[in-house]
C-alpha cells in the first residue's frame, strides 16, 4: 500500500502498473514480462475494463536442481508440475484454475481488493479468492444504479489468462539427505494448510449471499462459485477420500477371498468392475503411472534440456539451468528417463501416504481447531554445487 501511494504521488498512471509475485528461487522465461505486458495492452485497447480484472499465470516447473534432489523432492516435482501445467493449459479450454506461486496482476486490483493479507499460508489461492469476490461486489455496486435487467450476465469479472512460457524453480534440497526428507515433510505440511481457503470461500460466499440481492445470484455466478470451491476440494480433499476408499476396497477384496461381492463371476458389468479394480486393486494405477512417466519426461525434456541443446536464448540464465543432469550413453535424456521411471515405479506409491495423505489429514485437524495459527518453516532449496554453493531459503 505504501508503494502504491508513493507511485500515485509521483503521478504514475495506476492503470498501467502490473504487480508480479514470485518466489526467490524462480527464473522467468526471457519473454515472460514482454508477453504479459503486450497481452495487457491488447486487452486495454479492446475497450471496457477487463484488463483491470485479469491475472496471468505461467506453469512452474521445479527442476532447476533436479539431479541434486532426493526422491521425495523429485516425486513432488512431477505431481506439482503436471497439475500446474494441466491447470494452465485448461484455462485456454474454459477450465478453472488458481494462481500459484508465481503470477501477475494489476497493482490497483491487488491493493483495492486487499489481495495479500497477513496470517495466510496459501497467499496465492487467497489472492485469487479475494480478487474474485471483490470484482463481484464492485460489479453489483455498478449495476445498482441501472434500470435495466440487473441480473443479466452478472458474475465475477476476474479472469485468469495462461502464459505458456514456463517458469523454472527449485525443489527442496538441504545439506544432508535426511534433512531434505524432513524439510520436504515440513513443506508438504505447509502446502496442505491451503485447505483453509475452502473455509475462506465458504465465508466469502456467505457474505455475498447476505449482501447481494437474491436476483443477482444467477446460475452463472452460482456455478462459478461452486466450481472454485470444487477446485480447492479437488486439490486437498479428494485425494484423501480416494485413498481411504481404495484402502477399504482392498481390505474388502482380501477378506472376501480376493473378490468383491458386487463383482462376482456372474456380474453384468465385467468391464466396469475390471476398470474399477474389483479383481485387481493395483490395475487402475497402471495407466495413471504410464501417463505420469510419459508426461514428466516430456515436460523436463522440452522445458529444460531441449532449449539448452538448441541454443534458445543462449545468453540467458533461464536456458543454462538444465537440472544438472549428467550424460548417460551420450545423452542426458536417458538419465532423465531412468530417474523418472525409478521414482514413479519405486517411490511414488510409497510417498503418497506420508507426504500426500497424512499431511492433509493433519491440515484438516489444524484448520478445524487452530485456524490459521501455523508455524511457518521455510524450505531450503539449494542449487547444484557447480551453480551455487549457498542454499536459497524460500
């Protein structure tokens, strides 16, 4: 706020200022800021005020210290990258997504919506929620003086636009392997604390329901709120529910002589039972694992290895950061493929319990009884030795 007021005193045009939020360890694509600025100018040239309500998100891939990272950090990097890359890609198809870690938005929107409050762990998701409901209230105030149909097309004016220029980041790496596994656990606990934003959406929706006239709750607006809440539940709650359901299915399968009662030999839906894992609970994980392996190899190769091999932006640090992968049989691609296969086949299934399910359950408990009171512990993200000897704290 102080910076914003100082800029206004200096006569700066508030409609021409953008704010970019980033972690200390990220490297932007050389064309990121140029792309966002041009997109903002084009939106403003179209007329209206949509440029004032737009946020930009690029996929973030934490593989800068890939080869120096232990399995717990590499597996998290695969999962996080797939989710973020898929979420950003889905924006161009009309899907929903939240800003994550590194994003840009109009400075005026960040200040007026009070997008960055204190005592919030998932500040990125919280920022988007604040901007969303702030735009709803501003639109309701604007329409209050109109005499035409006030509910026609009513909804949030915020939009999140994709930036297909990947941002490179680092994974958790500490001085020792044991410390890295511990620090990764602390980071996973902190990320899981983002489930508190489900409560934020519920409270914000309740305030909107109390303050907005009933006729403004159109289907379009109601569905947009539900989809946003559903996205957060998908991130934090669905994996835990799915894991528990799978465990009980497996126990039922074992206790009933390796059969599910509804899927016996005379079942009328053999394809459905088979696909659901009624005869072999491990089967549904096979195609998912194949996709994770293929997509992870493709992402790291295209974003990290290929630009260096082809000399794209050869003078930029962004290109030179290739994950520190050594050569195997004359190519770092084989090193990458071997590591991804090793991690996904051996560690992914094991690590999902402590670093995926247990941290979420602890977060549910902590949010229910302590709210946002949480001890924030920074994660050590050391680069490879030949790049930088000093760890980055983010």
